[in-house]
C-alpha cells in the first residue's frame, strides 16, 4: 500500500518534483515571522514529550479538539497527563482531513521523526512512544531541531518592552543560527481599555528610562526601544490589526486623546481609530528611518469568547476571520 505521505507529497508533476528536489529542498529556512520561544532556544530546551512540542501552546490544535467535543482539560488542563492529551489529539486528527492541521501533523511526523504512519487512535500509542524515544536524544533539543530543518535565520515576535535577554544570550553562546527580534508594538496603540494602556505605559517608562506624561514622551520612549531592537539585529516590524487605520487627524487631536486615555478616561470609537491611525504613521516613520520592513497581520477578530478570555487570556483559540473593507484604508495609509 502506498504511504499517505511520500517524498513527492503535493508535487504532482515531474517539473514540480525536479524544482523541489534539485533546488528548493536544499535551500535554508529563513523565517521572518514565527512564535518560537526565545528562552527555549537560549536554553537549548529538551522536550519531555511530543505533547509538549505539539500541544503545550498550539491553539490551532486546541480549537480543533474543542470542535471535536474534547473536554477543555485535555487541551489546557493541568490535571491530565501528556499521554491523555496526545490520545485526544490522535482521536481528533482523522476529523481534520482537508484541513492544514492534517497535513502539518503528518509532515512533522515524517520530516522530524521519520514516521510515515497515519496518526489515529489505533496508531497513537506507537507513535507517541517512538516520538518520545527520539526526543530524549540530544539532536532533538530546541537547537537540534532547528539544525535538523536547515534553519539559517528566525525572527521571533517581541514586544517593545521585552528585554531581548534570550536573544543576547543565544548570540553570546555562539549559536550558528541567527535568532533576531521583531518589533511588535500592538500594545502601544491598544487604547480601548484605559487601565491596561496606562499600565503598559508605566512598563514602557520603566524599561526605556523615559518619564511618560505626554504623547511626545511616549514616542520618545518607543524610539529608545526601537533603537535597542535595532542594536540587537532587528530588521522587521510586525503589526496585528483588525483592519487598516487611516482616519484623518491633527497632532493636537492625538495629544488630547493621549491625555484623555492616560488619565483613565474611556475613548469614543472615533478617538480610538484616530489614535491607531496616528500610531501607524509614527511606527512607519521609525521603520523607514532604519530601513526596516513592515509586516501586517490583519483581518482577525480577537477573543470572541469573553468567558474563556477571562479564564485563559488571549491567543488560546478563540479568534476568527473578520469581515472588513481593507483596500481603501490600506491605500490611504501607504500614501501618507
């Protein structure tokens, strides 16, 4: 019987096979957007099980499991074992057919572990044990995995207030793969909840050494952090937006809006959109001055389940695709 995933998976023509095997397969990976944990790379983390690799933080898998009726304790619970969580994922995998999760799962089994079996409840224990046996070997550490895949550079996702200590440690230790930070300043324009914005400003003030009491102070503090990121090799910014913001505004309006939200007062929808529009321009100017490239992740509606957001926080599998008019606002922003 032909394996589900052989060396020509998705390569349906001779030309595709030639291009991939003779040229593309040999190229290094340069990943300009990822959510790898910088501390795991710095520490050369040793994974305890395939469950830790796959299910400790992958909210795409959690979402699929919930859709399949799996109880939350097998997704994010602390009272279930690694095997129990993996078993529930194995029960879910057959129902992800035609979803990228199905392909990703089996590609990772094949390329990382040399396993070509299809994951399902019948094969779960065998695959679980084989993966864990290999993960115990030194070459399956965090850095070992990166070497195995031929990684040349990864760019992590980092907040302006992050210390970047793990990037610095990794470089100082002589790791041959570049691990560079990426500037993700979303919280600096998140003015919907005044108390959270004020708390973030206080942290920004602390790490930048700039006393913040005005809009100009905030921008000065962000510039200091932007400079620090550049010193650590940053070449990219990354912006998570519901939509592109390109409202008309004046400098006086933005200063007034900052004073209002910094003082703990809620903003109107119009004020929020104007502030976000202004900050996108500020960030664009900073990036242009340093020759950075901007990345935009737009169109998602975040944290739709308010009950689970209160229990678990953001990025836990409760976002969805949004429905926004994009082209005009994007064109207007880029024309400024």
